[in-house]
C-alpha cells in the first residue's frame, strides 16, 4: 500500500470521527434527557477490567456513558488528525493499523441508539443493527492493534490490503454471528450480546500476543523503541477498556489519560524509528 493510499484511509477516519461528533451533538439533544430512564432499565453492570471491583462499591451514574462516549470520539478525532499530520510523509506499516484502532473508537456514538430508542420507541431492528455495528468496530479495532504488532515483527508490508480485508472479514463474522438481545443492555447502554465470557478471555490473549510481538521486534531489530511501543499498546488497551466500560465517574478520566499516554508512546517511538530510515 502506498503512502498516498494510506493517507486517504487516515483522512477518511478524520471525516468519520468528525461526523460522529456532529451526530452526537445533533442526536444528543434528544438522547441526553432519556439517559436516566435507559440506565434505570439496565439489566446488568458493564464488564470492564475493574468493574467487578467497583460493582458493589460505587453505584453507576446515568450520564457517565454519554460523556465517556464523547471522550472516546473526541480522542479518535484528535488522535487520527495528529497521526495524519505527523506521518503524512513517513512510511510505517504499523501506523496504518494503529490508525484503524484509533478510528474504531469513533463508532462509539452508536451507543446513542439505546437512549434514542427509549425516547422514540424505535423498532428492535435498529437496536440490533446498532449493536452489531458497535461489535464490528470494537473487534476491528482490537484486530488492527494485533496487526500492528505482526507488522512490527516483520510481516511483508506489501500485504497490507490483504491484512485489512482479513481484519474486516473477521470482525464482520463476529458482529453477524454473535446473538444480540435488543431488550437487554448493560449500564453503559451496550445491548447484551452472547459469548461475553469467551471474549473476556480472548481479548487479553490477543493483547498479550501483541505486546510480545513488539518485544520480539525490539530484540530482532535491536531497537528499544519497540519496548516502549509494547508498553504503549498495553496502555491503550487498558485505557480503551476503562473508557468504553465506564458507568461511574471513577474510570473515564484514568481511561482517557491511559489512552492518550499509550498513543503518545506508540506514535512518538514509531515516528522516531522510521524518520531516519
């Protein structure tokens, strides 16, 4: 994939994130008052990394999912804009797939469908479709992060388009095949989906393998930059998990700060690594 084509993907991500913020601003006017009612109908707490610890100690707050959603989309817009600016002329196969991870967070605006459904009594089809779109985006982002590690380990950079298609296809399979219940959602207003326990195991495994590939790259390439990129990968995964699973005021800010710190580590080290090649 040429730098020009890669930059077109990144610019498309900027447009998508900007549109997502505009949709939040437009639809949020109607959705925001419905959050308390939608939250009161939540059948379960969200299942983030530290949610089980907070579950019996801190009560959920109805409007936290809205502001965490806004923070996720704003992070996506700012980060992908900066990535496009600083890497515009820098060849780095890893940055495209990390960019996809960043772009995936702009789809968090889809969570508006639950409070909007509460306000306007949407048919169940809309809730199910929105849930599948969000599932696709989340696993597309996770697989993209994994792909960045694989390219760091030495995968042929000429096969980026094939890798992109594989990621899209894999995320689509999950989004289409996983059962979704439009009448049940958790405290972040994410509709219930099946196989949560299985995915709760798979996601940390993917993270561990991704970080390991960066550490292996540090050894094989003789570059300490990839050690810091591995640490940054851990931070963005933790930050993303905290942010999208936030239902109390305890977690959104730490999640956002972890995302920002991890993004800075990954991008600054990749830019330094490839700038002098």
